[in-house]
C-alpha cells in the first residue's frame, strides 16, 4: 500500500514527544493536560471516493468524534479541548498535510504532517516554534 491508501484502517498512539511543552504553551487546563498525557488516541481512516472520514477516540473510552472532508477543502472539527476549529487537509504524495485555524492558537498556525515509516504512522505537529511528535501502530 502506498500514498494515501497507506493511512486507511485503525491506528493507536504508542508514544508522544514534546507534548508537555506544546499543551502548556497553548494553555490547556491542568486537568486536561494530565488526562491527554496518559490517554492513547485511536484514529480510523476511511475513504469513499474523494470524501475522507476520520474517526478519533481514546483507547477504552466509548465516545468518538467523526470528521468528513475532501482534501483541499476547509472543514470544521474540534480541538483537543473540544473548541471549534477549521482545518484543510491536503494529500502530498505519501503524506497528509493539515493546517488548522483556531482562535485559541494565539495567532500561530498549527501544521500537522502525517506519514508512514516502517509500518508506523508518524504525526508531527508544529505550532510556532513548538514541535510534538506522536507515533501510532496499526491495530
């Protein structure tokens, strides 16, 4: 599987680097910081023609959120603290590039690059000078 097809299916977060610095700078409340620090995000990607669907949840938690979008078109989603934000996802060869627009980012851009490396999904998030890297395994 190559290109965008490599993302299809379900993934569980195994580890994250730079989390504490990122969420502190973004002002996430302490109780949410601790919860998300220990939580393992699960993501499922599906595609029906040119419409993508991403289902996001936490391991062991029954609630999930589903977002549908067409690459290159802006859509609405929710941030880590559930506040509304807008995003545009583009497919760039074997990578998914996301740009988030949110008033809670204090005027900074959030850019996320997702790619597959050695069977793992790597998610690199950049906000201003901050960087967070998450590694996901297929489930």
